[in-house]
């Protein structure tokens, strides 16, 4: 059996971290090591971690973005299989065993599916819309197969793949996208394993969610254009085609949700999703037009 290390970043996560750690310690296949990297500078998060035997805490005196915190934890981890999740996720009991089984089946990088955490039985429509906007491409019920991007809220990889690809980009929020591309570049294309499920919480307001989608879209657009080495003509063409890109992503999301059994949820929240996706596409267009490094100019 491989030794498995699970790493979580924490930033004022004291409200949701207990649920995540409880579900983590209740796994059918228990992790061999759990590391929480806290950059809150608070007393509450260390107190939460102290209540869970065997969980290791790493404190940072400065604020770390999530991927920078993951790098700290992964550098200290001792596992053969390295696993990432978030402190606002609830993990299905067979989550870790499903990830490890996919790695054992020959996939050095595995991303699981992103379920919706239903705190209210009636369902929070805004939270559901946010979830489908972010994770329509990684829902439970979708077919297993190779993936372009896998989320760090539900990700496992071998130590060998990690050492070859290098650490996450710790200065950006779309570090999971860049890391997925790095893994693919070294011949370890990510594999989507829908049976490995985590349920994600969403607590943003409508205004905060739209602002975040614009900012994250802008960052992603800049990083994608740089990674794929787009010249200025391609950047401008993609930017002015924003209406077409919005239509394309909404159609792709509708088809993916229907195939995964989430068609009703998609229809019920379509209006809010359209606004959130429009904010992302507008941010992407802004990012495409950001000044690239000189070596990327035609």
C-alpha cells in the first residue's frame, strides 16, 4: 500500500475545517498523514486542528494564497501519493480509496468530481448556481476519462509526477489549471475519476461571486494566452469573440449537466449562471489583452 499524505490550506477556515477533518478521518482508507497549512495568523484554526489527533499543523506568519500554502504542505509531506483538498469540502467515505485506486490503475495524476454541499435541504439557489458555474465540467455522474484541468479541491498525484512537474504557481489562483498543463506536458495527463467525490460549500454573495468570476477569468485568460503562446492576432480575436465564447460555455455546461444528471439544477439556476459566466468571459477577454512577455510577441 502506498503511503498517502493529504494537504489542506487554511485561511480563517475555522468554521468549516472541523467538518472537513471529520470526514477525512472517517475515510474507509485512512490517510497516513494529514497536514494543515494555516496562514490566518489566528488562534481559532490551531485550536481546531489541536482537537483532531494526528493532524499536523504548519503555521505561516504571512498570508499565503491557496497554492502557495499547498506547496508548503507538500514540501513537508512524506507520502508516495500526495492529495489535495480544501477546508470547506465534505469528503465522501470512499473518496480517498477511489483516488488511490485510480492512481494504482496507472494514472499518476487524478482529479475527482465536485458535488454540491447542500446545507439546506431546500437548496440555496445562488450557491448551486455558483457551483455549477465553477464545476459543470467536474460533476459527479460525468464519465471518467482524460481531463484538461482538474481542481485542487479534489486532486491526487504521485510524488514522482510532483517532482517532475515542480510546485504549484503560488502567486495565482488558477494554479490548478497551470499545474494540470504542466502535468500533461511531462506525459502525466490528468485523469478524471468521478467516483472520488467531494461536496463543496459556497458562501459568497451574488455581488462577490460576480466580482470573483471576473477577477479569476482575467487571471486565467492571461495565463492561458501566455502558456499557449498566443500572438497578438489570436489574443484580439479571442477577446472580441466574447459573445460566442459565452454562448459556447453555456451550451457545453448544459450538455455536461444533462449528461451527468444535473439537468434540472442547470435549468433552475440558468439565469444566475449566465450572469456569472458572462463575468468570467469578460474577465478572460481582459486577460487575453494583457501585455504578454516579449518572447510571446509575434
